[in-house]
C-alpha cells in the first residue's frame, strides 16, 4: 500500500474520531454516531482513490451514508474495497468512557470477507501467539495453544470477553481451564487491537 494513501486514510479516521468526541459524555449515541459518519464521509472526498464500501453502516435502504456499495474517494486510481465503522462504541462515547474507535480498512478488490450482519465468534491474539489459534477449536484447546506459544501457563492468560448473555458458556469454559477473564461492556474491537501491543 502506498504510504501517502495510508496516511490519507488515517486522516479519515481522525476526522470521524474528532467529530464524535464532541459528543463524549452527553448521553446521545445517535448524535455521536451521526457526527462521526458525516465527518468520515466528507473526509473521504479528499482521498485520492476510488473506493467501494463493502462493510459499512448497513444496506443502502437502511443507511443514508457509508452504506454497502457506496463509492467513496476522489475517483482516482487505485480501485479499492473499503471496510469501515465511523464510530465503534457509540455507547462508550455517549457515556464518556474509553476505547471507542473509528475504523477504516482498505484492500484490493475482492479481498474482504462478505459476511452477513450477524454475531460472529472472534478470536484475537498478539504476535507471540500468531498462528497458534484455530477459531474452530475449543476455548480450552486455544488457550493451551496460546500458553504453549507464549511459554507460560494457561493460568497466566487473561481473556477479554464482552459481558453478554450469549457469552456465558464461553466464560464458563475459560474459567474452567483456569484462565482469567476481563469482562467489558463494549469496545471489543479496541480489545482485539490491544493484543498487538506487548504491554496490554
């Protein structure tokens, strides 16, 4: 990826983050999200590429802007697919809490998974456990594989899990093998990104 294009995309996320931050702690999720969407859409107009939103704010009839299939960018080459979330963590921002994030990913045409808008099982690990996990394996097997890769005990691992009723069985299985759990209310994307940093 060209360095200048990457920096332009960083500015797009920055615009969305700054706009939504004006709504931090004001209790208005919709206004925070709309501010991020509007700012991100405007910022995309200045980016020198021809993008197509493939993961966005929803289907065309449900989202007025940054919907799946929408074209973004100046229209210049290269042609790229775009995955985005102008504000991942609307509740976080509205309540004045930490770890909301504005997200844009760009890739060559056809490189993103086209998945329905459903809950998915996800797993993220840091670089020391790269290649050790298998999303189809049990939590116990994955935790042991991570511990082996990191040369530690399963009991030394901390698993971050969204505190949702649908995750009760996962929480039970993680605790059963002795790993620690940090329950979070929102912000699973920030938690996944944090795995890339050794000190997190």
